[in-house]
C-alpha cells in the first residue's frame, strides 16, 4: 500500500468513528432528563423517606431535596430535584432486585404505564419497589417506564 491509500483509509475510518459516536451522543443529549417537568408532593416525599431502602437510594442531595419537599420548604428547583431523585432511586431499586425481577419490570413497562403500575401493585405490600411506585408521581413513573423500555 502506498502512503495516499493509507491516509485515505485513515480519514475514512476517522469519519466513520466520528459519525458513529456523534449520533448517539446527540440523541442522548436530546432526551429529556427526569427533572424536566416532574413534581413531588409532600405526602409522596414523606412516604419515600419512610422506607429505608428508598431513602438509601436517594443519595445525600436527593435526600435533602425530598426532605425539603416533605417539610414544605422546597424551592421549585428542589421540588424538581426531589422528583428526579425519586425516579432514579426507583430505577436503582428495580436493578438491585436481580435480573429476573428487572426483566419482569421491563416486560410490564413495554405494555405501558398502566401495566407497569399494575405490576408494581401486585408486588407484596412491603416491597420497596411497590412503595416507591406508590410514592412517585405520574411524571416520575412515565420517565421510569421510558427508561426501562429505552
């Protein structure tokens, strides 16, 4: 091979790599974050904080935001942050339950939000995922369903 052939091949490979990486990154940047329009009510926040499994998944900042919402002292940003933290905690809880449980959650999510909520309500009353679904708002559940099927 001569030098020009190698340079053209390298340029073609670099262009393919650039388009292969840039397209998924652009799509990921366009997808809405869980805090885009979510809100969390004070009773929902208190229910999330009451469960040690859920509270542990919130993290320090998320727990502070949820506590502020539960106390009624949250700003708009903290309210959205609390809802975002609740949705992320729910995803983490589902993943921690194991592969078979995760597959059942994804199968329910593929049938829609109502099916996912029904699946969660069929869990035992003490199950942390059921508690988190009951405590999360409709916007958070919609976001979780989109994440599970996406």
